[in-house]
């Protein structure tokens, strides 16, 4: 199948439909034809091969068409055939086909002309006003007008039906030539006649690489090249004689613009000025004295001046595409500018010098407070820190100040600014955040106790109060910890911390403990007594300090086998209840002894314990020596029970509690005999011990001996 490409040029891309078979390698090809134009009825000779054979087989062309119009034809040789332009044909490609094959197209179109003049060519193809031009073609007899791009040529000579000679008229411009025959028609040449180009103006008159320059003038159609100085420039092919646009090429210097067309070359009298261009610099930051390399183009047209902001800098090296300069003293963060004889350019970015902070206000405030920082080289600031905590800020529009906003959880400390030129802070000048007490340890203590406060923004603390009393403190070295000493005379209460950023009061109160080391002394060891017997104990207590004790209480308790008979105290108020006694004193000064004597009566046998506890409203640093206890052993009365039994035995018994007694006997009468321990071990029950033995003929006496 044949598909027409751009401009109608056919491409063989497949196999034709109908009854055609695959195309042979030796298929027909049209290489040329003549003449190249004509009217219906004109004989045209086609040149090529394969018109009669396919390989060695006879296979002649069976169809010829001019465009889509079938034509009469005759194959005169395998390399040639002749055809007649059919009626109704229009300018188009000629195509041929063999039986079973697709169409094969001519390499160019055949021009179908009408009855009027037809221009096939002319020479020369360029010239100036007055140039003699010979026009070739057909049907020129009777021509009534010749025009150059619409401008009438006042005189022309028809030398033959196929030739006209004419001079280029005044006012002509680049464009086609036309020949007219009144009442018949007009033919316009496909090609242009070119007159010398003229540049009348260009705009802008200066710029940089990449600048689009509009060139205005005459005879600009067909422009083949535009040069800025010696460099070729890209341009949009002009669609009119009066304007074209070109792009200043990279590397161009100030120079005339040169325009080349088929009609000639035009060089502008004035230069297009290529201004200096700064594309970058390195490094992008540094202190005065730093060597900086500027990159760009057209940087070496003397005199060359470089400024950092408004401060001139020394230029140490120059080249077309670079300058080496030294950052001047007095420079501030600003763009870099270059000025040469051809103009100026300023860098789009800033050269950053090291920042400085000279002050700020206010010096404290809650989160969200706007703080104005003063200094130098603050343009381009990327980070602001309040004591290390990042803060929001408004990008500065000047080098000398910026506004930042106190962040949440602001930390007391210096303000820090970070820029591409470096980092700086306010040093010993701090912004003070509001202090906060999160807690303290210990929760209670005596005067002189060191209390560690945990919280925030303790740096810069000026005063501390505990329970309303001023307290000494250690100058904090960080924001989170503060050590306070409990003052003498302090009472329980909250802790207050004062800083330039405000006041913080602890949620809990610190409890002040005044130490009083109370000591209680009394008899030691086990007390042994008998039922119905009395015994006493004298207790002595005192305050060993270091502070007087308040609300002193001595509590004494005893078990039910005992009954308190009397109590005598050298000081204090005595109160008593069942099994318990209390001695109370509102205060007890240092080392003043108080004694109390108690007398008990034993009511029943067994073990029991007497206890006493001494305490006060003060904290006792060693409470173990303020306790007393006494173990009491109460024995039954040492009584023997002797009972005669019917079987002439005797039963001797005594209370089971008399564990440390032995049964002894002596014959009756005893005379001078001594008492002897009974050889028989007693039988033990829950309530008694007893021995059974026969009644002795002489009799016996018994006793309990401890």
C-alpha cells in the first residue's frame, strides 16, 4: 500500500489490496519524467525501469494515472513509457501499476498548467534594483504584466513564448515573480527572487545569552544565518520581509549583528551590546578577606567593578567567564554586582557574611511573644533558637533585625541565629523563659537540708523562698535542676523560685522537720515475781537535740496479769486507761530528764511484757532508743497439796507453773537429817505436777525448794 507523506510524497509501506500479489524485487521504478509541466493532452515521457519486465518475465505496466485521473500510455521500453496528460488532471504525482501490484509514484509532482503563462524558472535568483532577470517558461506571448513580489516592473521584453527579460523595479522586495496575461491568467513562481537584506533596527539593543532579539528591516525572507559577532545564533525563519527573531548565543560578545540571505549579507552599523552575566559564585559565604570566584559571561570588558552590596571589592583575576575577587571589609550580606563597559548584572542569590547579634527585646515573655533581634548580616536566616529550642520567625527583609516568636517549652539561655554565613548567639545575654517547678526531693527535711528542685528554666534564678522565708540556693548550671537549702526557722509551705522570666510556685508544700533525738531508759532484764506480789519500774527520758521537742508523749502499756497500783512523774500530765498510761509534755528542752515510777501488782501467773514508747511533734533521727520493754515472769505461790489414797499411798502435787522448784523430803522425825531431793520424777499435767508413793511407816515431811 502506498501512503503519502509530508508534502504528498508517497512512501511504499505495504502490499496493495485488490488482486495484487507481493511486490517483486525487480518491480517498476519511476526515476524522472519530462517535461515537468504541461496542459491536458501534453505527452510526458517517464523514465525508470521495470516498465515491461519483472525479472526475465514479460510483465508490462497496465495503468498510469496523473493524480487520480487515468491516462493513455504506451510502454516503449522497459526503462521508458509515454503518457498523455488526461483532461481534468491537476498538479499531482504520476503513478503506475502492474497487474497484481500496488502503485509506484514519481519522485516529484507534475505541474498541470492552464492556458495562461507559466514560469518554470528564472535567473539570476537574486539581485538588486535594476538587475536584468530572464524568466523561463511557456505561453509568455501576450503577457501584459510582470511583478516582483507584487511590485510592477514598468518595462519587460517577451523574447519568445518561453522567455521574458525584465529589470528588477524600484521598490521591489524579496518574494516570488509573477507573469500576467490580461483576460487569461496569472502565474506566480514557486521560488523567490532575493534582494539584499537591510536591517533597520533591532530590539533590545543589549542583553545576554538567551535574550530574544527582534530584528526589523527589509528583504528578510529566506534568511539563512544570523550571527552575533562571529557566533551563529538560532532564529525563527521569518514569515515576512520585515521582521525576524533571533536568540543571543552563549559566549557572544558585544559586536554587530550579521544577517545572511540568498540576496546578500547585511552587517549592522551598531553593536548589539552583550551585558555581563553572573551565573553563580563560590563559595557562597565567608568573612571579609575570603577569595570568591564569580562565574558567568562577558565579565572581562574593562573597566570591571565588583561590589558586595554597595561595598567595592578588589578584583584579582579576570576572564571572559570568571572573576576572582576578595570580600571587602565593611561588606554585609547582599547580592554581588558586576559592572563593565557593557553594563551591569547582579547575582540572584546573596553572598552571606558571618552574622552578628547585638541585642534583642523583650528579654522574657510567654510562648508566642514577638522578640525583635538586632544585629548584622541577618538576611537569609534559616534557624532561630531560644536556649536551643527552635522558634518560628519572619524571614528578615533587612540585615539588621528580624522578628522571632517565643516557642513552646522555651529554654532560658542565649538566642542563636543560623544563616548560610555561619552561626552566632547572644552569649551571656539570655532570654528568660518562665520558670516551672515540676517537683522536689526530699519532700521534707530539717533546716540545713539540701532540697533538689526539678523543673525548667532555672538558669538566672535570683531568689528562692520556702514557706515564705528566703532560702539560700546554689547558682544553677542548667535549666532543669536547682539546689535549695532549708533555712533556719522555716515553716512548712510551698517553694517559690524567682527569675527574670517570672515566678514559679511548687504545687506541694515542703514539710520542715525539727529534729529531736528522744532517749528512753528503764530497767533491763527479766523481772521475776509471784502472784499477789508487787514490783516497780522507774523510766527516765530526755531530749538529746538538736532542737527542743514539742508535744512530747510517753505511752506505757502492760498486760492483763498486772494491775497498776501507782504512778509518779517528775513532769507532765498523766492520763490512764485500761492497760495503758500516757505522760504528756508540751515541750521538752535539751537534756532535761523526766522520770516516772510505776508500781504494779501481779494478779496471775505467767509471762507478760511491759512496753513504753516516747515520741514528739519533731522528727526523731534515731527512734530505736525511744522504746523500752520489760519481760515479767509471775510465779504461782509455792504451795504443796498432800492427799492420802485408799491404797495406802500418798499423792503430793504442786502447780505446774513452778518449774524451777524441786520436791524434797526428810523422815519424821527428822532429827538432824538433811532434806533430800525426791528421786522420782513428777508426772506433769496441764495444771499440776504430782508424785505417787507408798505411805512410809516412819512418815515423811515434804517441801518445795527453789
